[in-house]
């Protein structure tokens, strides 16, 4: 199976229930008399409260320990350390990561570079390459680049370090408020999960790129972090977010009329277009700074030479994380690392120095998130979610079936591993 068919295409054989969400939403909203106008249904969160919270955050940051680069050592999005380690353990983990990366450079990267230089000299002596090509490859190697990757222009290898540094800086800017449901009046976390399930069906129905789904869910969460939305308009927020994400990411995006059809004409063309203006203005038109976990997985996968089974299983596990609101506390790079770590563990592999080098996370930092995913997988109700049906298909190597069986057998063992690392897994009931 090629990586393209495994990652980018969607399956036609899986039935898509596109009307389920609309019917459930209408049933729940009948008891309430709500305005039809979009702008009266969605009101801005009090600006004064936002200013007070920002002042409180600034006061809190004064007492947060900083690392050598002046960065806070405590994840402000996860103060309860549900997905991250406490400060003392996190500090030790970062030191271990730095040491492992240095060791990997000395033991793997540099020897590989030296061997490649010798092979170029031999090829030049035998006349297999021209002096110009050999000199160019040597220059690239001295810059720390892989000549083979540079030849593939789609890899943009010469800019890789700068790209990933920029992505790391953008992560915090595009994260939603993990507690935004506290100020929502009519909607709850389980309704968000229902919306995500429906968006996955729409996403697969139109064969859209994987990143489009992640961008759409990110837009929904960031918008709900800034606005109070009624239950009657929640699906409108979701379909409009998918409409925006598709226009941004897809080459041929579905038209607005097709999205109207997907909602069984529950919303008009004008409502979706008006919703687009409201959402984009609320987010200050900031869509491009968000980078999905897929971008980070492509980097981490280099550690095992892009093994197709690991990547397929990790993508299923990452999409499972979309349903769990607790992962709003995690950066996309952490979600990618958790997905790859758990996939590797399920397949009997080890999280070795290569994975640490390309992900910048050690096992201790990933076990808490892995346990949350396993908790989701062993939930009997989760098997009915569309993501499980999608990845149960043979094209996706029946990843969901394999993962669910493994989770039932090994969840307790991973909980014990978390306790051994000094981070007992916090049990938080699903709403």
C-alpha cells in the first residue's frame, strides 16, 4: 500500500449519515424560542472580563519559572497537568530531551553525514556523478541538509528548520481556550463531540484533505472560545468552519450550495456566508498560522523511515483526540507525538532516540496523553463513532479494530507506567 492511498484518499464504501446531526439538533432546540438572526444568537464574551483575565494571566506569569530561553516551564493551557508533566518533572524531561538529541547527533547524524561524504567521493572517482553535482551535494551536507530530500522540491528541505521553528512559535497563538464551555449557556462538551462526528462525515463525503478537518475543528473551538453560541446555531458554526477550511486548504472546494445541502437545508446560503464573515472577523482572519498534527507527524515519521503501519495507526489515534475536549490543552506537536508514540507501542516498537530527536518529546511526556486516548478507545459508546467505522476499513489497515483490542488488553499496564514516571493518570469523567 502506498503512503498516498493510505493518507490522502477517502473511502467510498463507508456509509455517511449526514442528516443525523441535523435531526438531533432540531429535536433538542424545539423547546426553546430562539431568534432566527445569526448575530442575535451569538454574542461576544464581555470584553471587560477578557481584560481582567489577561491581567490575571500576566500576574500569574510573573511567578512561573522560566527556562534558559525565557520560556515558561509550565503549560498555561494545562495548569492541572492532565496532559503535561508538573514543573519539576517537565524540567527534567527537557534536560533529557536535550541530552538525547546531542547523543543522536553524535552517534547517528554525523556518522551518516561522513559516510555520505565518502560515498560521494567514490562516486566522483568512478565517474558516476559530475564534479558540479558532487560539490553541490557536499555544500548541502555542510549545511546539515540531506541532498536526496533537497532534490525533492516538495520537501522544501533547505527551509525545514526555519519552517518548524516558525510552526512551534505559532502553536500557542492558535490554541483554543480549553475551558470555553464554562461560559457557554446552551451547549455542552458532548454536543461538541457530536458536531465533530458530523464534520468527519461531511469531510469524508467530499474527499477533502486531512488538514481541512483539523483546520475546521480548530476554527470551531477558537470561535467558541470567543463567542457564546446557542444550540440552534452550533451546526451552523461547524458547517461554516468547514466551508472556510475547505476554501483555504482544498484545490477544488465544495460550493456553499453543497454545504447547504449537507445540512438538509437547515441553513440558507445567506446564513452560511454571513456566518463566514462573523467567524473570520472574530478570529481576525487568522487561519494560516494553525498547523495540524499531520505536519509534525511527517517530521517524526522520519525516525522509522515513514513506516506505513505506524503512520496509519497514529492518524486514527490523532483523530480520536479530536473527540476529547481535554486535548484542547495540548499543542498539535504534542498530539502528533502522542499519536506516534502510542501507535509505535501498539505495534511492539520502542520510542528510541530517533523519535525523541525528531519529536522533541520523551516517553514520560507522552504517557499521560496516551492513557487519555486508551480511555476513549475502551469506552463502549465510542465504537459507534464515525471515525471508528472509517478506520475499520481494510484501506486503513483496520486500524480502529486493532487499536480498540489492544487498548482493552493494555490500558491498565500503561496507567501503571504513568504512575512509575511520577505522573498518576488523572481520571476525569466524560461529560
